[in-house]
């Protein structure tokens, strides 16, 4: 996305003494540059406003949330080229049909993973990307099937009470096992609060329910109550991203620091991107005021796109144009207003590999 010609345009735009006439001329210039490179994402009016907001963020008084009144030394312009390789939309569709099977929401064994690897070997997508895509498809299925599942909670409870197991019901209704178990409890008249508290402490369940819930957790990667390993991996990925920018001499504030500051001053979190840059970073010719890390594949699907765009919009309104870094890359047709899409290609993922290796070893012991 972008070009070095566009980068030079932006350096000019960031100078404080430009007149409105020159500004309009430069905006037209950017549009021309974008049209000349059809591989670039379209810079609509919303993106142009985000670009300008990012470029002017250090001159605004008072500064945006989390940016100090004084930065010493002053922000330095740091230009980065970040080559990315998006997965074609057609590949996402074909591979998605291969990896996402009705009624399967859990972890795959080695035999199934090997079969998937053989089926996708001729497509421009890695096995890790394909498995992450599977998670995204299952999550989207879970979200959009939730209402239908809950509307049949009484039927599910009757079937369960007559002896059908949660895994059998999950496959029949093509819904995540844990969500299916929640629907059964809903059919019994349990409140959301009671269900939530009980599933956090399943020892309160009777013998059969406890056994069925444990089985549901074992076969559910999507709506499992325990997401600690996923969260830990995401935090390590954020650390890796921070290490990368630190190695380049880029100054930034981390989410934890922003969170602590805002809780103290505002009583709650207001806006906390994973990295908020204190230098004038330009990536592939575009300003990058902030970065958020996503430890998954950036699928071009309705639910994850809507969720991410909502988050991006909050950051853009405060800081301007930024970037999303996807651990497992992204579908090239995915469009996000106000953010550049990046993959993990320049990052050293050794820490993450070590973490997953330790996790596998602990399971096998």
C-alpha cells in the first residue's frame, strides 16, 4: 500500500505552513498517485481525513489522549517499508470450505491436520493461515447461529434430558458445544448470570452436567470458557511487535501504560491501542499513529471485519491513520477504513514458537 512518491507528498503535507490551496492540490496529487497504482487500497474521503489527522496529531492542543504535551526530543520522521502478501479472496473461499466442516468446533488431531495440509498444498496459503481461517469461520458461524440456537433452547433441554449428549446435539445443530450446553441451561430457566458463574466453577454442576460440560470444553475451541492460552499467545505477539519497533529506535507507549494512566485520570479506560507512537512513523508511504496487534488471520468475513472496523474507528477518531498487524496475514480483499493491513513477515516470532512448543510439551506429559 502506498509508494515512496506518496511518502514525499505526506512529508510536505505535515509541514505546518501549508495553505489551503496547496493542501487541496496535494490531496488531488495523492488521489492521482493512488489511481496510478491499482494494487493500492482506495483512499476515500474518510481515509484522507484519517491521514491528515495522523499527520497533525503532534500540533494539536490539547494533544490526543495519551500523547504528552511535550515530547523531548521532538518526534522524528521514521520511514519503513513493510512488504506484505495477502491471500486471494478466491483462495479464502476454497480453503474455507475445506477446513470448516459442519459440527466441528474443536481442536483438530494430527491426522485431520495432515489431510488439510495435503488438500491446500497447491493454494497460496499456509497451513497456519488455513487453521486460523477455520477459527474465524467457526467464530462467525457461532455468532450468527446464537439466536437460532437459543430460540430452540427448550427443545435442546428436552433432548438432553432424554439422554442425548452435548457433542451429539452440537453436531446436529451445528453449534459450538459450550454454547449448546449454555442453551440447555437456558431451557431450564437459568439466567445468564447464573450460567456464567456456574461455568466458571463447574463443580457446582451435578455429575452428568459436569461430565458433559467438560466434554463440551474439550471439543470447543470457539466458545470455550478457558481462553487463557489464546490470550497468552496474543500478549506474546504484542511483546514481539514492541521489540521490533524498539529495535528500530521508534518511541511508543504501550496499552498497559495508557490503561493505567486513563484509569487514574478518568476512572476507566478511554482509548488504548496496543502501541501509540510518539515518533512520526510512516509505513509504506502512509502515516501510522498507532498499531493494534491481532493474533489471527485477517479474514474477509462480515463479523471479524465489523468488529475490527469498529475498533479502528475509535482509534482513527482520536489519532488518525494507523495499522493492524495480523499474526497470520490477511485476505487481500479485506478493506479497513483508516488502517493499513500488515502481516508478521518482518517480525522475529521465536518467542511465540517457544511458547507453543512448551504448550505442546505440557499437554503430552
